[in-house]
């Protein structure tokens, strides 16, 4: 009888899929895991994406253009726009950084090191994401090899040494499992990081949460053999049945105002030569959380919008949980503190909107991985070149010639 039952107007196939699959149906299909960038809603298809629906609005009268004309003794061009930025205590030639990607297969050692080399050449900061050490170890077993964490840092530092070694920096993120592995202690005293540390270009980022999984910790799919190797650091869940795959679970950590303040104070006391970054998920109290972090002494606060990339998230979280990045920026506003924004950044228009709404720089996550996958030698460099050109065109169009001159007046937000 059930074979002939239908339910007009009801998501019948989704229900049948859950009846066939069980707990695994709460996640995207396993076929794409490890070879694709999963999570989030495609650009232009999220009705709650404030940044996507906002417009950049040039004025008719441009007094700043007149000032620039007088300064240059000629009509200013988009090529006169200055994009240099201060990013979490680092100097950078552009208001861009490579945002965190960690231990998942798609962010493999090869791609991570390629991203490090190109970010170092560009002089833009790079964040190394969570769980790299608990999964892969701090140092590689072979004497002639390095671990993914040290490999990324070394690739960045070497590339930066051949360019302008006063620009950019490396940021090492920490989750609860990383804290158990004492990752920051190891990095802080390692000779590999000393060139960055001595030049003030090393930071540690306390991860409070992430965009596509607000309120949850890291979730990663592992084969049974790999899961057995990290059983001491992680819990697992048999959501995929009796096959070879298991769900690896990371703790999200527990935070209150006082816990966050104490964590930041400990970071400043224990690692005085490193910058302090804090990464927030898009919670409804994100403005209060950011203010708490800055007041406690954080050099930078990163806000990961709900559209922020992830290698793995429950399907029900995508487009249904957490604030979109534009709403986060609107709630925080322009404070004078360093605010970084990530979530579906891949081109200049969206980046300029975020900068106008208060961000000091924007992070390239999925876009950076796709770029280095396309070309391990120059893909990220070319992507950044295209974004920089679009930024200059757009900032010039609103009659301004420094990126930090952008303001909310330059963006028309959609009506509520």
C-alpha cells in the first residue's frame, strides 16, 4: 500500500529519503565529501543575504574627488585608489586575507602550502584553521617532511622573505582539541615561526564558532582506520550505519562573557609577542560578543557569516541557522576596532559592500582554495588581482580614494 501513497504539496521524496537513510539524511550526500566544497547556499539564491541584495550607490557631488584632483594636479583615476590596510595588527597591501581552512581532505597539505606560498608573495595574512595538529600531528614522521601546519607556515614565511617581509602574517587558529594538544605553545617556541614572531607577524585566533555551523563544533567524515588514529582526541558517531565512514565530532567549546575575557587575557599574558584574534559565529548577540572581545584586548574580531564555508555541516543548518554576514555587520556597525568579515567572498563588489558596512578586511576561504586548486603557482595571485581592480573601480566610483574612506552611505540596503 505504501508504494502507492502520495502526498501532494508535501516534501514526499525528502521524507522517503530519510526513511531509507536514517540519521545520515541530516547531512549532505557523502559522494561529494573530500572532493568538493560543501555547505552554504549558492550566490544569488539566498533571500536573506543582505550583502547580495544591497547596492553600491555613487553620489552626484564628490568633494573628495575634488580634493584628490587638487592634490594630484590632474583628474584622479581609479588607479589612484589606495588599498593598503591594517589587518589585526598586520600591515597589508590590500584589505584581504586568506581565511581559515583546517584539517579536512579538501584543504590538503598540497593546497594549504600552495595557498601559503601565494599569500606570502601577496603580503596578505593567512589563517591556518583548527584541528590540523590533532589530526595530522605537529611534526611529520619522516625526517625530511613537515606536518601540514608547519608546512603552511614555512611556505608562507619563505615566500614572504623573497618579497616584502614587513607585510602580512600568519594566524594559527585553536579549537578545544588544539588546546589539548598545546598547539599555541608549540608554535610559539618553534624555530620555523621565529622569523614571523620577531617581526610581529604571528597571531593566534581563538575560535568561538564558525559560520555554517553556529553553536556546533567541527564535524568531519573519516574512514574507520583514520577515526581510530584520532580516537583519543575526538568523539565519533555512527550516523552513516555500518559502512566505512564515521562522523568525527569536535567540541564547540563553552563561552560566557567572563570566559571569553579570561581567555583573551591568558592569550596576551602567555604569548605577549603574538597578536590576539577572536573568531565569532553569526550569533544573535554578535555585536555584544565583539564588543566584549575588543574590550578584553583582542587585536581583531572575525565574524563568519552564516554563508561562511565549511567542509561539512548538517543540511538543516544551511540557510536556516545563524545571521547572514550582512546582518552581522549591520548589528555591529563601525566601531573603530578591527573587524574582519568572511562568508561567500570571491569578487570585489561584495567585498566593497562589507568594507563600507564596517569591515576592515574580508577573508577568502572557498575562493582561495578554488584558486590554488586551479593553479597552485599563481591562481590565488590572479584572483586577488581581479578583486583589487574591482575594488579600485568601485571605490573611485563613489568618489573616494582610500579604502578606509568607505562608509555606510555608499551602500543602499534593501528595505526590511
